[in-house]
C-alpha cells in the first residue's frame, strides 16, 4: 500500500480526523519529514534505538517508597 502526498492510501481513502486536529497533524507531518531528512537526527535516533530498544529495564531502589 502506498501513501500519496494528498493523504490517500491507494484506493482506501485518507486522513479522517476531527477538523480541529487537521492543522496540528499537518504541522506534525511536516516536522516529522524534516527530522527524517536530518542526518544528525537519524544518527541520534539510531544510537537511542541501539542502546535502549530490547534492553532490560533497570529497576532502581526507591528509598522513599519503601
């Protein structure tokens, strides 16, 4: 399935959201595309993914909670 610039997915329609959300989502899409085109962002993202995805979550002793 491919996504076109006008917001449609092949023959299945497109973005169906409340009108109040349309503008913020369009802004989010623009910024996401900028970030994905930024080599520094991609490098940082890959580092975070390499170091944290799939890693065990460390448990910390919560002294004030015991």
